[in-house]
C-alpha cells in the first residue's frame, strides 16, 4: 500500500519545502517582539492614556498631578509606548489613504445606517476598550503580544478569550445586519 505525501501547507507550492510568507512574517514579528522586550521591557499602549492626562494636569494643575500616586507611577509622556500609539494612529491614517478605503467604518459597523452613527459606535467601542484595559491593569498589546512572547499562560488564555469573543461578536453583528 503506497502512502501519499501530506498536503502542502497553504501558501506553499505542492512538493516544495518552502516556508509560507505568513510564517516568515510571524517569525520576524516574534524576533522583533523579543528584542523589544529585551531592550526596554514589555510593551503596552493603554498606559499612554493616563500619561497624556498626567501631562495635561502637570501643565494645568501641577499640585493635583503630583499628589496623584497613580499618575506619578505612570511617569512622563514620552515613552516607547507613546511612540507606538502615535505610530498606530499614523499607520492607520496612512493605510486608509493609501488603500483608498475611505469608509472603513462601514465594513466594521454594517448594521448602522449613517457614517456618523458608525463613527460614534467606533468611538464608544474604543473608549470602552481603553477603560477596560486600564481597569484590568493592562491592554491587549501588553497581555497578548508581550505575554505570548514571554510564553505567559495568562497571555495565551487572554488571547484565546479575545479571539473567541471577537469571532462570536462578529457573527452576531453580521447576523443582525442581514436581518
């Protein structure tokens, strides 16, 4: 009885032993993440928001800012995480302009009838994510990216929960949009 060769992985030609492009990008991301953690520690973006509030309060009411132990613990505004947030904003803006997809919110919120309602929903969702991240003591980039890079069980469990919840939510939103 002849045995058949296993099927080629997606992205690789049959009979070839080349690594698919997505695996190469994953390996590059893993190396860059590990170097980032070694260079300045675990990353996360949700800490940027209290740093912004602290920077504003230091200018407006310095006594109040310095009396708040949490804002003091968060430190100054200019940190690697702040630059990551700025890069995310610039990257998202450039991606929307370069791809010509000026109505990205329409894809994310198909059930709403106007662009202003879609942007309202996106803003409220973003605010709730940041609020929840600060309330939980960390954000998805800290828990998932840094956590998994460090082989943290909590990071892996959190990632599984985020993706499972995202899949269920997307299915429910699309079901409601078709009704």
